[in-house]
C-alpha cells in the first residue's frame, strides 16, 4: 500500500479505531498529532514547557502516526527519543476523613449547583467513579439502573462494568435518570452544544472548576476529580483493616482489572500506622 503522507486525520482516526481504542483516546491522539505536526513532531516533544506526562501521550500518538503513514525515519527518531521521568505536580493525596465529611455536608446544601453537576460530583464522591465514566453515562443506562438496581455501563477503555446501586449514591443517580430534556449522555447536560469531542473536554473542565469552588466553600484546598476516587478507595480499604482479603475485595469493589492498582492505595491506608512505628524506633 502506498505511503499515506496527506493530512488525512479522518483516515488516521479510522485506522486507530481498528485497534479498539476508546473515543476519548482517539480524540487525544488526533489532537496531539495535529498540534505536533503544526510545529514539528520532534520539536513539540522537546518543548521544555510541557509536562513529562503530557509528552508521553503525545509520543504515543505520534508513534501511531508514524506507523500509519509508514514514515520509517520518523518512527526511528521517536524510538530513539528519551523523555524525562514522569512526575506529578500534585501529590496523589486523599482527603482526610474530616475533609471528606465537610465535602459531603457541602454537597447536601449545594443548591447553587445545577442538578446534573451536583449529581455528577455526588457519584464521584459517594462511589468513587471516574469523572470520565460519569460523564459518558448514557440516559438509558441510568434509567435501566433505576429500575433494576444494577448500573451497567461502558467505561474507560470500552470496558463493560456492573455496579449494584447502593443507597449511598442512589439519590444522585436518580437525579440523572429522571432528568428531563433531550439528552443522551451526562456530558450533554454538563456542557451542552458543540461536537462530541469538544463537549467531553468542556464537561470535564467544568467539573474540575466546580470542584475547586465547592472545595473552597467546604474549606478544602486542592480538590480535583481523581482525588475523590482516591479518597473513596482509601476509605474503603481502611474500613477493612485487618481483613487478609482486603486488597482482593477492594479490587472487586472498584472493578479494577488487576490487584496492582489496589496496591497503590495501601500506603495511604496504612500510612499513620507505619509512621507511628518509625517515630517509636528511637524511644529509650
């Protein structure tokens, strides 16, 4: 087949889709490759203003582009490229227990928030859902869950997940399941208008901005979507303290593919205990 060198991003997207990538991943790759080609792919990856993690997903998209266009020279250059270690600017720290309840108290009186936004944040807080998964929830999935008591939906990476509807988050789910109007997914309610890709991005940013405002009202700084998920998982693990099957149960409860993810939360759940041991090491 002839080498594809045109700027046919539609063709690139269709080619990527053959690998079973999610729509969100396709959007990221198309955006990153388009911008990188405008300034030069290698120059873009050497931009010192970009965070290491950002460079990594740009590199992944550009490697796919090199394969798609059969550009061996670009592919070799990308293989030789060495990026700095990825480091988070914000430490992955869960909320303290008193902060969690301050947040929940604030949500209970947050009549200043539109119902769909309040419900989205409530689902993240009370069940540890990813922000992206909440935004991609479909109306029919929510309606079926209200009737059956089981929320079955397509999550990140096109994984099919199934969660029992618990009393802890049922009210937030029901707000969305019964919300009127012509809409298909939750992101339609959070950021109506525009194309699908732009709407998803706008909805995610709207949730992030709103969480900061809610956090300020609750006396919490540095509040962002994934911090709610981390807090939920850590609190769940703490609740099973002493249970030898705690990690396996957390993995099942969160619907993670492997127990490796659950291991990341052990340090937070046992941090106080481990630090107390260290402080007593030199007691006389």
